[in-house]
C-alpha cells in the first residue's frame, strides 16, 4: 500500500486524467441525489478484506457516485450559495495534499503557512482593519464564527473574572445565518435575535435592544454579530452605526461576511461595508465568493492576542512549539482546530498566479449578473422582483404560484439537468411568502443561462 508499483502508476494516471477532464468541462452534468439503497444496489460493497482495486473503485465513482452529486460550479447552479473554484486553486489543492504538510505550527508548516499568510494579508487589507489585525483560515464560516465568538467571550471573562459565573449573551438580527444560532448552542451562550423594522440591522435598533435588556442580561452581553451580506438576500447590516453602539457599550463587534466577504474586493459595492474596519473580528468564506475549493473559511481579528488567549492549546507534547527555535506564526493558536490542512494554500496559489485584479473583476461580474437577472425579471410580465438585487442575490416571484409550484418547478429543472434554483421565504407584510432566489458566484454564467431558467417559469 505504501510501495511504488505499476498499480500506483496506473491509478495516478487515472486520477490526473479525470482531474484534467473535470476542470476543463465547463458544464459538468448536473447530477442529482439517489437514495442510499439505490446507490448500494448499483455499487455494492466496496470495502473488503482484499480490496476491490483502484480501477474498479474509481470506475464506480466516475460512472455512478459522482453522478449522484451536484457540481457546485455548474453555471446554472444558482441555489444556496454556489461556488466556482478557479482551476489553479483546484490543482493546487492536489499539490496541498501531495505535500503532506501539518498546518498547525510554524515549526512544521513554515513555508506553507507563509503562503497562507500572504493570502491572508490581502484579505485583511480588504477589510480596512489596522495593520496589527490578522487572521487564519478555518474549515468554513461556521468554524470561523465559533472561533471569533469564543475569543469574544474569553475577552469578556478575562476583563471581569466574575463573568465566568454565568452564561454569556449574544445579540444579532433575525437575518443572521443559522450558524450563529447553532454556535451559540455549542458555546452554551444565550442569543437574542433583533427584528428590525428595516430590512437590515441598524445601530438604532441595536441600541434599543441593549437599552431594554434587564441589568443582569446587560452584564451578560459579550458580543454583537452583524452580517455583511445575508445569505438569503445579500443585505448588509448598517455596520457603521452598529460599530458606534458596540464601541459605546464596550462590547465585541463581530461581522459575519462568510458569503459577502468577496464583495469587499468589488469597488462598486465596497461603500456598503463602511464600518467593517471597526470590527473586532470578521468571518469571510473564500470557498464562497473567493473561488477556493471546499473547504476554506477565514477568521480575522483586530487583536490577535485576544484570539490566542482563547485558543492556544497547552500540552506537554506541544511545548516545543513555544520554543524560540520553533518561533513563528502558529495557526493553531487562533481558531478551534489543532491539526489542520493548509487550506489557504489553493487560494494563495490562485491569487499569486492571477493577481488580485482578476478576483475583483470576477466578483464584479457576479454583481453584474444579479443586475442583469433583475432587469430580465422586470421585462417578463409573469415575474416580479421582490426587492432590488443586492450583492449577487436576486429575490423574485412567479406571479400566482403557490409554494408547491415553486417546489415542483425546482425538482423538474433539476431532474432535467437544466438548473438548480431553489425557493426561499421572504417576509412580506408580516407574513412569510415562498419566492424564488438566484445567487450568482460563477463568472461564467451567461445571460442565455438566465433566460433559459426564467423561460421555464412561463
Ligand atoms: C455560509 C454562511 C455561513 C456558514 O459558513 P460555512 O462555510 O457553511 O460553515 C455563515 N454565515 C453566513 C453569512 C453564510 O453565508
């Protein structure tokens, strides 16, 4: 298994051929899931004492299993938040694996961590945070949010050890991502969701929410989470005024830009994020709008030391890493994971190869596609925009459709390999209405793709 023989050579060639074919295919088949029993009937048992052989296993994957997956980079996959990793980033993901580097500590990972940090330096520069700010790559936005909020709580407890005696409290808006609620549970923190009259959270309603807290709850408040591009609608909270309130109230200000973070590189919308430079921590997912392969999130801190206080692991076998001879940036100190893949390396290579301007242009194209789609919706009498396109998200309705019709339409388009576009809900006059939603990421989606999808709604 660890020897180099003909089987290895053949398997390697198979894998390289598959990889080259896949990344040069601009419209991969839009696969769909099958039931586990169905897949098992087609594939059979694959793990046996003697092994089924690389050729057989790979054939099962190519012919059956991968077809039961949805390629996230398909130009007409506009559901949830799709992705479109660059070919350079995908190829360097292979290189990252082949290089077998441990990404937790500088002592073992220096050269690879250097690459990650170069990419991180660019990300930090987009936020406008001071030059002392820095960050680290995580498995995704969920892990980045958790890492940031744990750092916030640790800071709150360090400033007043009495705070260790009770649960912390978080404030965010009803439009925040589900991971905030989920991570509050993981942390055993309480969470209050603010329902603003506006479509976004404002400093004014945050102040009101804080003012109405009971004195004990006010003491328990350790962080406010704003969203820089809601997943559902691409809406950005009023970061400037929220930052002011957080500063006045001396509470940690976290901005979740997992989806929207890429737009910090887009001059046409950058002003919408004003105030983000006052954040204590920021989440950005390069695997969403910065064209990295899964999985790659990032968390950025205004003050890295506060993250280290919360996350640095201690163990007798780890002490060598604190030694002068091993001195350097240790990613393990700033997020929840110890052993880690150098998941920022694919982003680094692609950025180094293409330069930041191509990133800017590809992100701007996503925003432009959303505007184009909005115009096309306005032109069609059977459709209606629900609200103006925001970042790369478009919310629209098919006049007269019931929720079941949206659902059936989604399945039909998916089954026929046309597109994956899923319904969502939007609050309209106090009630939740089922509507349709596009989220653009892939710069290779065309106007003809949009027409094709909209025409299936006639
Ligand atoms: C996607 C998303 C997350 C979760 O990120 P994962 O990478 O899926 O863990 C968190 N917040 C926002 C705003 C998101 O869009």
